């Protein structure tokens, strides 16, 4: 069987590990794999390359995605979906493995409805995909954020400041939650855990009166204007505050051991499913076990609130 694999949406550390596992697992079962350049854009433009054991050598530890990625809003149109399938058929490609987030899953589900055999792998640092405990790239991003928090704490303590750290995540606060707990943040503010400005200022005033020299606040993007919040805290509490937006540094870097293993497990599992005739599903991990479920059970569904918020309330 000829299989194609692509990465789409925002890049995430561990995507290359997943592609590597797809290629090598497929070869071990007698299948052939094509890599699609730049996600769904490559499907539309017929930009595919044949991959083999050697071509993915050394990819396990590399960050980003060597296949490239792009956001293609027009892919939701039937015309482009049919063109993508036609291009796959030119090479007798019978199945497609997509690695990405919710937008990638939507495109995969559309192709599945048109008769293509598709498997989806969750690749996004945001950890915002329903149906899986963790997504490829999340663990590495948490480590990157924790490292930044540790450094900011050093300088905040030296200058008696409050540091506000904005992290990615969109509508999911898992990056802020995990990194905030690991970094000992006084406040973790996310879509699932909103906090009023008045309460922040009140608490920081109390900290200042008790002689605390520093504070860390971790905020999910779009919840607050963190620079305006820093100014308000400085004026209202007397606690000099600075905001740091970590931005795209969170997506970069070599994948940590967790993401190398997760990407490898998910890539190999996707090939097992296709080999067994199973498709139209997305892969996940639950309680350390590989699972799969239909796209319709995942796409558009929010993740439940993480139970770690209970731990944060106890130890903050």
C-alpha cells in the first residue's frame, strides 16, 4: 500500500519523530510512504516526495517539521479537496496520515468523507485536542516555558518585581497550568481558570506588605493584555511589574524524550491501524495506552477541565 504523510498547522516538536516512525513502521510491513511538503498546500500543488528508511535518519531529535507546514484556509472548499485526492491517486496513494491540530483534523475528516483512508495524529503544543491526554509537542513546550519562568524568577527576585508571562494555548490553558505549577507561579490565569484583576492586585499588595520580593503570574494568550495588566499592577499595588510574551520560542527546540516517544508511538500505531484496515479515525493516548476514535467524536469538542487545577489551588 502507498501511504502519504503530512504535517499541518503550527509546527510542534516531535512531529519529525512521528513521520520517522510512520516511514520505518510502514517499510517493515511492506508499505511505501510519500511525504507531502507544506501540509495541505502540498496536496493541492502535488508536491510529494518518496521517503525511505535513510531519508528520515537523524530526524528523531530535530525540532519543527522537515516536511514543512502551511495554513491553507481554502482547503475547506470541495474543489481543493477533490484536487488533493486526485493528486494522491496519481501515485496510487491509498491512505493519508495527517499530523496537526483541530484545523488539520477538519481537513482530514473532509477527505475521509470523500472516500480517502485517513488517520489523524494530534500534533500541537497547545494540548487542545479532545480525545487524548497529550498532544505531540506539548511536553517540550512546557519545558521551554518552565526554563523561561526560572530565569525570570531570578531577575524578578533581584529587582523585587512581579513577572507576568504570557504563553500560547488559545482556548486551552494546559501550557499555563503545567508550566505554572512547575515554575511555582503565584497566579495561573487561563480560559478555564479566570481571575479578576482586583483579586490579583489585592493579593500582590499583601505580598508586598509581608516583604515578598517577587511574584510570577502565568497567563494564557488573549485572556488579558499583559502589558496593560503589568502597568495596572505597578500603579495599584506598588509591586513593579513587567510582562514577557514568550511567543514562537515555545514551538522551537529539540523535542524532549516524552515527545520523541509519543511521536514514535503514535506514528507506528497509525501504520498498525491502516495495516489492519482501520481508518477515518484519529489517534490519542489515554492512561499511557494508544487509542483511536472517529474524527466526528473529536473535532469541535472541547477538552474537559484538567484535574491539575485542583492541585494548583492547594499549593499556590
